[in-house]
C-alpha cells in the first residue's frame, strides 16, 4: 500500500549517522534530512517495503514530536505536565500519525507483533506453572509502586517486568485498563492497545525516572483516547526519549529492529557496521571481493545482499567460524555468490592483484584487547595489499587500541598528502565518501565521524578516509584505502 509523505526518524549506531543520511536520500528519496547523535530525521513518501530495506539504521519510527530539551524544575508535577503535552498536546496530529501507521502496515502489522511476542508468551506460560513464584513477583510489584503515582479509583499502576538500571534508563511502563475488569468497552474512536517506552538521561533523569514518566503518559493516553495498555502484545508503542539535547516522541514502524537480519543465524559483526563497510568499498557489477578474515561471513552477507552482481570470497583459519559462515550463507540463499576457503591471512593462496576490493574486520585479542597478535598486523596488511588490484579499495575495521598503535607500525604519508588533514580536505573527503551534496543538512558533529587524526599509508595503499564508529561497549575505526601502484613500498 502506498504511503503519503511522512516524517520519520531512525536510530543509528554512533558514527553511522552520515551513512544513514546518505542511504535514506538514495534509497527513499528522502528530504529534510537532519542528524543528531544517534538519530537521523527525514521525510519520505516511500512504501513500507522500501522502508524495510534500510541497512544502516537500527529502529525506524514515525515522528510524533521533535522538541528542544525540556526545562528541569523541582516541581515534578509541572515537569510531568510538560512531558505529557509532548505526546497529547496535539490530539489531531497524533491521530493523523496513527492513521498513517495503520495505512503503512495494512495487514502486515500483526506479523511483526507475533514474531516479537513469541518469547514473552513463552515466559508467561512458564510463570503460570509456578504459582509461588508468580505470587512473589506480584508482591514485589505492589511494593515498588511509586507514591507519586496518584490514580483514579479503580486504576492501578503496573511496574514494568523488565527495566535497565543504568545511566540512560529505559522502561516499558503501563497501566491496567479498568474497563477490562468491569467488562466495559473503552470509550474511544480508536480501539488500540498500547505501551509506553521511555528512555531518560541527563538532568531530567535526576528528577524523574523512566517509569514515572511512562506511567504518567500512559494514564493520559487512556483518559484522552480510551486506549488500553498491554505490555506484552500491544497494537502500538509510544516511544519517548528525553535528554539534555532534545526531546523526541515517535511510534515504531516495526516491532523488530531493522538491524535484525532474518538471514543471519550465527551472529558476528553488527550487521549495520558490516553493511557500512561494504558501502565504502565501491563494489561494482562483476567485481571480485575478498574478506580474508571473514569469521561467520557477516560482511560478505551484507555485501552480497546489496550488490549481488559481484563475486565474493571469504577466507578464515578457523573451522568453527567457517561452519558458522556456511550456515549463514545457506540461510541467505547465497551459495552461488560466496565461496569459502580455509587458509591463513598471512599467506593467502590467491593470485596477486586478483581482487577489486578487500573488506575485513581485523579481530585482535579477546574483546579487542591488545595482544602479541599486533606484531602480525604488518604481514596481514602486506598480504591484503598484494591480492588487491591497482585502483582497488581496502576497507578495514580496527579496534580502538589498534588505531592508537597505528603510527608505530606504519609509514607516515608523504608530505604532499599532509594537507588532506585540513578542514577543507576533510569536508571534501567526507562528501566524496558519503556521496553527500553540498546542500545536505547533516546535524552537529556528524562530519566529525571522518577523523582528523594523521593518516598513514601502507605501502601502495593510500588513505581515503577514517571513520569512528561504535560497536556497543567499545569504539572502533573504519579505515578506507585505495591501491595506487602495483608494488608496495615497505
């Protein structure tokens, strides 16, 4: 079903915002593209099937409200009033967004719900077999109900069953619908079940918890629209993110994150980072692409799915990793696109200058800690350089520690290339690598993903960009190189 122009935002891993901005322009014909840390905002009239194809984003939302950070007061009541107004302040607009959500989904919406609800339903069944545990949990819930949550007669708060207790807390808060116990039908035009997910950090989190905010919003939505709450399997979710930079409210378009690829069974590198690396490799039809340390093949999978007219080879020394890669390749139906080979990256049994692109996550040490393996890096890089064609591209993912040690194991770039670190050159390189036109409105700090640190060359591999990205609990760096001559100079 075709969708009218809508306003969206998509979450992204730190450092991937400019890549997502480029992707929504190219894939969705998006306009009004703007970035903040961790999010890209845009407008598009794309259909649901096209929206599903975003590869560098995490979760996609219909935008309900984008607002500057809210004022922080000692009066919790005033703060909650301002927060609730973000969601319910324009009822007509909220109904229009929900109508667009319905039109986009049509009959597809329930598929996402049923997939995500399998685990909660299973857990509920297991709880039901243990009455004592269930009673104990009920008592714990009752004890933790906040005194600030003053309810109308017949209503009661339900504390979320799962919550994250960290500096950026997130909760799924809701209320029991009193009409359920009385048998009455909800009084509203839109018969919807819902839940509120709230993520709160910064100054506002010192005054209010995510549970308090979610609970207050839930009450307001019930009263104003007659919706009823359902933590496990709601029709829709209202997402609220409050911090010191912005206040954002949205409705998730899909229950499962875009980054959850159905064809990846053996998990490896984050799929969004793998796709981003492949996008930097400039893969063309008929190209030969190599991952000489392929692991379970995530980079190859993302590349072959997006650029199927190329030929892909994966090499690894580990039998277990190759087995995982084989499972993924078969699940994705890419057996005719990707060849696997067991060999050492230090001595690849492949002809020199036989590949147009080399893409690799260089996994040194347990959880990216420096080990003696770092001594092998020059040999590995030299072997990658050997098999790469002149004019070819190498895209490498290095841990934060390896990035810090880079100057100690490489030759500095020639003096005439030092100007590439200037502000103007960095902007030019960013525009070239990301294919962003001069009129784009990238958010503050987005260009900073192209690092200004001194770039170095590996023999005939000339640097063409360095990008800082997040791997969750640690940071990493994507290095892009282009081979300029046949013989390396080591």
